C-alpha cells in the first residue's frame, strides 16, 4: 500500500534533510519531486495540480527556505495537506436513533462487494457491539447468494434470501422486515454488481434505495483500478448519490491513487478500507493515520487499537506480571504468537510501526513458518515448555522427530528463544528499551514487535 509514493517521498525528504538551510531552488526541486511522486502513484492530475499549488503557497507564506528546520516544516505541511486531501477527520456511519440502521452496498462486479459486506458486518458486530444481518439481493451473478451465505456464516451473521427468481427490490423490502422482526439493529443489503455501469443497474439501485430508505449508501471501489475507481465513483454518484466509499484491495495497490483522489473529486469521504482478503481485514478510515503511513511515520494509534482488540486484559496483565518476575517460557512464547496472530499478518503489523527501514518492511514473511514454529514447541513436553533449560541434545532430537523437522530447525528456534528471554529480562530492568546491539550480527535475532514480542529470525521467505 502506497509503497511507490512512500519510497519517493522518503527519498525527497531525506535529500532535503541532508542540506541544512534550503534555497528556493531546493524547495522548487522538492515540489517537483512531490508532484512526480503523486502522478506516479496514479493520483488524479487535477488533484495533484491543486495539491502542489497549495503546498507551494503555504511554503512561500511561511518563508520555509529561510528556516533552520525547513525539512521538518515541509514534511509538516505536506502531511497536513495529505490529511486535508483525504478528508479531515474520520467519517462515521449514520446510525438510526429509532429502529435498525439500514446500509445499502453498491459497486461494480469484481470490486469485492459481497465479501466486503460480510467484513463490514463482522466489524460492526465485534467493534461496535451491533447485531447485524445481511440481505442477499444479487440475483444475477452465479452463486452470489451462496457466497454471501457462506461468508455470513463465517462471521456469525444471518443472511436473508429468497433465491434468484425474485425481484431484488421485493427481496430488499422483505429482508429488511424479516431482519427487523428478528432483532437486527444493523441491516446490510448486498446488491448486484455489473462488469460496467449500465442503466439497468442504476435503475435497480435507485428502486431499492427508494424502497428501503437506507441511512447509508456505501460504494465499494477496487483500489487496484486507480483513477478508473474515481471515474466509477463519479458516475455512481450522479445516478444514485452515495454517502461514502469503502476502498478494497488497498493492500495490493502499491500506488494508492484512488485513496488520494476520490474525496477531492467526488466530495464523498472514504469510510472504510480493506487491507487484505481475511474477513477481519477491514478498518475504519482515518485520513491522519493514512497520511502518517504514506510519509513513513507508521500508524501507532491503529496498532494500539489492534492490540487492544487482540489482547485480553487478563491475558496481558498475567503476561506482564510474569515478565516482571523474569519468567518467560515456551508456553508464554506460544501465547504471544497466538495474540499477535489475532492482530493480523506480521507484515501488516510492521507497516504500522514507525521508523521501520524499507528493507525490513519489504521482508516477505512466510506465515507458514509460524505454523512450523508452533509444531516444534507443541512437540515439547509440558515440563520442557515450562523449563526450557531442560532441553538437552537428546531431547532436541526427540522434539525434531515429533514435529517432523530436522534438529537444525529446533536448535535455531531454541537459540532465538534464549535471545528473546534475555531481551525480556533486560527490557524489564531497563524500562522497556531494547539493549544496543542485541541479536548480534549472525542474523539469528528477530524483529522486535509491540508488547515485547519479537518476530523470530528466519520467518522471511528465502
């Protein structure tokens, strides 16, 4: 996500930072590089023109080129304008004060609309404490209804359907009534998509909208289509008038032009972004946090929120108490691995950490290796997991045979675990700081993650 833009901007700001005082030529050069970076990121050219002009105007007004901290001022102004470009502040859903909240989902076929419908239900259920229900109105695409029923079951949300031989408008009306009668307080209506916008699609959406009077009309856009996504949004808004956007597949778009263009072009905010295929890979969109990610400054607030959702309070308190006593066993290690996996992919977590070098952010982490590590640990006896010092050569060979791996893999894991255990003890004594040079130069050390967790070496694909 935004890899190309982030790399270009980081390079520009790194060059500025090496100059100290800046000349007018330096500032002009930086603006030119910012403009090119945005265009290469597939941002709408009119949006780029306005953005650069605004940044230039603010820089001239602040006389930045005369300031000692000019690079920091430029970054600050660019950050603020990126936030403004994507919409200042979070844009929440409109929730009904009386009766259920109705959400109408729209979008082209292939945008990920049906899966996103289930993702949204899961998010509202788990993060907002809602009782959602889904209504299947896509009667045209083969297996669309079955797909919605499948993902609905996976997130534990009921799906109301009448098969594919009924008028979608009547299904929508019926589904809303049934879900309301059964206690749903959020009803999400999945509609049909098309390979392209056509009059029939728009007329059907307008009819459904008129029939169920939704509190929110959300347009699902595929971020991978770049400026075409913005064009689709414009045409949808002219016919249906939506309230906000859900951008899907943003994790697979190295450019991110749609995210930076859609609000400025359509005037409609991005409300959610999907950053993966998993059903929990949907987030509320925060322009300030996204701007921070684009500028390589991480996203600590989102990281904290993910941690709060993943770590049970009693589990975290128990782990902290054990660490303060200098206790760290393979059972603790397994618990932390499971907690971290609840937060999403390790690569996704790394993207949220500030100050992570590009070469580490780009590590292709093999999630299968995590299963390998768990298999080795679970092949240990309860006594060995609780007291790792018992694991001698003979026990290591037995663990290797039991886990289906060679003894070298067991030795590497135990070596990494010993390093982590030492790190935990030193962190508790030193106020949580990672000791300088910890991990050595042999590559065996891993990457330190939040809550004291460290990503073991060897997880990257080779």
